């Protein structure tokens, strides 16, 4: 579930691509939250953490019971800060040792809190040193502890990964700009030491025991790329394509290039299946949430790419493509700000079979 990476264009501007995979469709919404929007996070029996949006925020969100409590899955603010939530099965947060009167941030609200309050990765890191955060069970997932980790990028290309494991919070600088799922981020970086042979240069000629051999096609350079859709293999492939993809000039060309890269991680239904008896807690609770667990469960289930986002961090543009669409729709934060002075929310599936500029769908 989920692949996230960064690309840069020839001028150094930063773009983020991301896919999301699950075997069910959550009740995704597209939301625009303008400056001044009041938000809150509640963890356990602690006092709520209340805050206002200092920045305009656009995101793909999931309601926690109602549209008054939105959990950001993918988002961008008008300062160029980008947040992504990705599945992480090893989640194990710290014990609750805070006094009841202390306002504590629930980890599931990290996205809303960061996008509302901060403009850079450096600001986020500083704020996290002071802000208590707990991995709190989420009612919308049937009381399951949210099994996620979180990536944050800014328009300079700075990037971090936030994970909760072994009862502690960990914040890793991310020099690759890439993230997938379990294992933990530092394991993925160590694993890259096994791929120092990777190159995008085809080696099409060889001589073995005096005999010459020639590969008549192009593309042999990718033969040693790991090919499965596991998080481990996707991480290596994402680093490869982020590193070797041709740098392009300007937003239009780079968004197009990023779209081609993310196609490498677009998973169709049925490409792989597994026994429903082995479904993760997240999958089971997601099925309960959407009513897709009712009746006799299928013998096999398949994960597929529900949606893909392509984001221009510097210019505040977000391109979204759903599973049921062949084209991307564009949301521009500057234009949304002009058209919408109050929060605007629409179902993500309103973008199905839509292409081009989708501002009129949300800014009404």
C-alpha cells in the first residue's frame, strides 16, 4: 500500500508523486481548508489541542465519523509543505505518561496539524520536539491503532519520515525522498547497499568463453530491478526511477514525466491476490467502515491503486487521478483561495471520468 517519491525539474523545483493501494475504497473526500479554519485533535482523555490554519490547505481526507473531523491522507499547503500518510504495520507508539490537562496531538492528525501550522520541514522538526504525540486508537477503524507512518516534504526538497515503533517516536531525515511501507525507513536505506550495481545504461554486449552475445532490444539495464509489488521492492524501484528519470524543464513537462514514473507503481485489480483470512487489521477495519465486509467475505482479495497524486510543491498545484479515470484533474491552491473563503469538501469519486481543471467541482 502506497509509494511516495520526489522528482526535481531542471531548475530544481520539487514535485511529489504518490499512489495509494487498498483492497477497499474508503470514503475519500477532497477538501480545501482556507486560512483561519479552526481544527482540533483529541487523544485519549487529554485536553484537546485546538489550532487555526495559518495556511491554505488542500488534501485528500477521510472523515472520522463526520466531515467535522477529517484525517488527512495526502495534502499540500500554500507554503509548499507536502504531507503523506502511508501504511506501516510495525506501529507501536509511546506510553501515555502525560497529565490529563496537557493538550496532546493524536498521530492520525499529524497531517492536518503540520499543513495548517508550518511552512518547512525544519519548522515541523522543531515543533515535534515540543509537541506531545500519541498513537491513539481510531474509532473510524474500529478502535484499531492507526498503522501508519508519515512523510513530509517541502519545496526546497527537504524530506523527513516520522515513525512510531518500539514504543518511541522516530524522525528520520530522508535523503532519497522515497517511502513505501514496512519495514521501517532506516531498514530500507540499509537495504539500498545491496543495489549499488544499478545503472540506467544498457550493457547489450558480452563475451563468454570466446563467444560474443548481443541483446537485440533496449531496456536490459532494468533486469536486476526487484519486480514484486512488496514495499521492499517498490522502495528500490522508486529510488531507481527518481534517480535516473530524465530531468525536464518546467511544470507541464515535469508533471507529465512524474505521471509516467508513477505509472510504474499503478496496480490494477487482480494483479496479485491473497487469502482474505490473511487480511491486515487495517484492511478488515476499512471493510467494516465502508460496509464492504458485510455478507460472506470473498476467498481472495486484491489490492489496487485507488488514486494517484502528482504535486508541484512550489506552485501549489495538485493533480489527482482515480482508479476509474484515465485522466488527471488539477487543483490550484491560489485559484481555490480566490474562489472559496470557507471550507469546501466533495467526494473523491466526483473526479471519476473527469479530466482537466476540476476547480468548479469544489469551489462552489
